[in-house]
């Protein structure tokens, strides 16, 4: 459907055009008119289908120009996502000079307070920092008309719910509430409805819960084999940008160090790193100065980075919703993507639970053979040679001729290729084994049996090892607080 048919004003239509959006996505087409009509809306649609603009455009359209109070707030689960949303709303609201501010933890509160004095019309923030400001009375939500919970199921889950309840109390004069996410488990939906008035529920019907454009694979491997297999897969698949998800902070640190030791251009983010480091890593990844982002679930939700072609779940997520969001970092806005999930023999039950939720089977992928790995490495080596040939080589010519006098050209090139295409797994890397997820059967018999049935999907949430700096109550990471150095591929 065309954006011009949705009742949006000219300034917004201009911004949409500038963003390069040609047609509204289904979630936008269905929810924008409802939100413009002042309805409470619960919107669920696959990852990467433009939910941000679906709630952002109606908010922008409804802003009153001379109203000096905060008119809308958007609550986001992570700092990075809060920043990203602020940027997108700012971009879309540029022509109407909409003032959009972001507040999040780990940043200087004094500076935020100063900026808040400039009367933002829209405030985006993480729950902890929003509450902090509310308690200090540095923000006033009495004039707020719209409250948005992005990643609503996450926000209404046990780790955040108390904070969200308090925020809703401060925004008691709100006219409408919007909840958006790619996943919306029923019990959570019920909690959400308590804060809403007769909400319209828009679920974009798709065959699968995961984005259509992602080819999903799994590799069955023992814990100790996973790292070598992943490196070989990276060599063979040659991702443009890849995200590797690990279960704990220690995992992320070790995977990052291991990948760097093998010459990959990788860096990690998790909740124990300083905000400045998290932001600089993400910035490098967004600008393709970094090839591989290694992350805990702190990067699972909402992040929109174009060019992510592959997601590797080094550890299978315990919570099936988390799988949907993690792999949704690829296959966005019409692009294709590939996800590979490593499954140890006793985690097969978890894979089946994920498949039940997503209604899509992952295809088995064999670890690359030696030949395939070599082929992949040669491909990379040849690309590297092509790059080298672009430079000034005149000062090497004399020695090159001397070598050509003594050896055949084919032998010389073959030796060069051999050197360039070293098997990365020759560099030994030891990744500390994490405690495996508790055994829950093979997943074939979902009705009973030893640990079999997993209808209680929320169960996983209580155990998972979430890196969440704003959720000290549920924080159980293994982070050792060590920093690490970002190295470029030689
Ligand atoms: N109508 C559109 N046409 C083309 N691209 C769009 C359109 N709407 C949004 N986009 C772009 O699609 C990308 C994904 O959008 P967005 O991040 O809002 O997805 P999402 O549905 O919120 O995903 P997630 O569930 O992962 O949070 C962004 O780069 C956005 O600019
Ligand atoms: Mg989103």
C-alpha cells in the first residue's frame, strides 16, 4: 500500500520518500491509520518489517507544534536500541523540526538533564534511566499523549515490569498506548492489555514467525568442536557482516579473542563493557570497519544494521523468542539472510521447541570438509591478491624477476597462495565449555517424558543468563570485567 493512502501529512511523506521507502509494509499499512485515529494498538510483525516507523509516523503527525511538554515517550530495552530509535524518529521528523531526545543509563545524567530543559516533544529511553529522571523530577510526563513500548513482550516480562508499571503511573494522562514486537506470547499480551483501553490487536499473518527471507540452518556438533566449525563456516560462507551470539559475557569475550587470534576482524559487546566501548564497537560494525560482531542477547533485539548477511548462534538460545529476535538481525527490509545455529547433542530438544514456535524447520548443515574449507580460504586469498595488485609494486619488480629466473611462475604463485590460505584452525583456540542447557529430551515427544514438554515457554526466561545493565535483579552473567583490544585483520 502507498504511504499517501494512510492519511500522513506532506512533511512526513517527504521524509518517507527521502528514506527511500516506496511502499508501506503490512504492519505500517494496518497500524498507522489506527494509531492516527487515537486507538490503542498492539502490533506484531516479523523482524525487520518497519515497526519503528509504524509507531513513529503517527506520533510525529500528532505532535502539537507549540506544546512545550513531552508529548510522547518510547521505551526501549537496550541503550543501543534507544539511540537507534531516537535517530530514526529524528530523521523522519526533520522537516517538522521535531525535537526528539534520548536518555539511557551509562551516560552522564547531568548532560541529559541540561538537554531535557530544551523541551523535547518525544522522549526515547531505557526504563531504568527514565525512572531515574522521573524520580528526580527532571522529566514530567503529565502532558504525555502517547506511550510506546517497543519490544513490548520484553518490556512487560519480569525483568522490566515493575519499572514499566511505574512509568505508566507517571504517564497517567496518556491518550493512547502502543505495543510493538516481533513476538507476543499470550500471557505477556494479557499483562499488556491491562495498561490499555480496548486495544486493536494487529498480527501480520505470516506462515512463519521468523522473517521469510532468512535461510535457517543448524549444525549438530559437540561443544568442543563448535569453534573450529564456526571458523570454517565463516571462511566458506564469506559473510559480509556477521553477528555471533554467545550465551554469556565470558563466552563473548573468549569468542572475540579467539576470532581475533585467527585473524578475523571481530569485536564484542555485552553488558559489562563501558557504554563508550559498546557504542564505538557498534559504530565500527555499522560502518563495516568491523566484520564480525560477537554479542550476548544485549544485541538480539531491534538493532537494524544493513549488510548483516549471517547470524551464528554459537550457543542455542534457551528461550525460543530470543531465537526469533537474534536471527532477525539479518534478512531485514527485503534483504536475504542466513542463520546457523549450533546444537550440541543434548540440546536437540531446545531446537525442536524453537521450531515449534517459529513453525519452520532448520535445515541441517554439514561442517565444511577440508576441501571446502580450503576452497573458501583460496577464494579469500585470491580476493586479497587482487587488492594487492591494485597498489604500487614497482620496488618489488627486481626481486620478482630474480625469482622468476629461478622458479616457474606457477610454482611461485602456488607458494604464495599456500601461504595466504592457511587453515585458520591451525591456530589453536580454547573456549571454556559452558554448562550445557539442562537436558529436555529429544523434542520428538512433546507431550510428557523426561523434561519433554516445553509449553511453558516463559520458563526459559527465568533461567536465562541475560546481560542487561539495567536489570540488576536478573543479572547473572559470568563477565570478568576484562576489557579487550580490537585488532584488525593483518
Ligand atoms: N516501508 C518501508 N520500506 C522499506 N524499508 C523500510 C520501510 N519501513 C522501514 N524500513 C526500513 O526497514 C528497516 C527495518 O525497520 P525496523 O528496524 O523498524 O524493523 P522492526 O520491524 O522494528 O524490526 P525488529 O523486530 O527487529 O525490531 C529499517 O532500516 C527501516 O528504515
Ligand atoms: Mg524494532
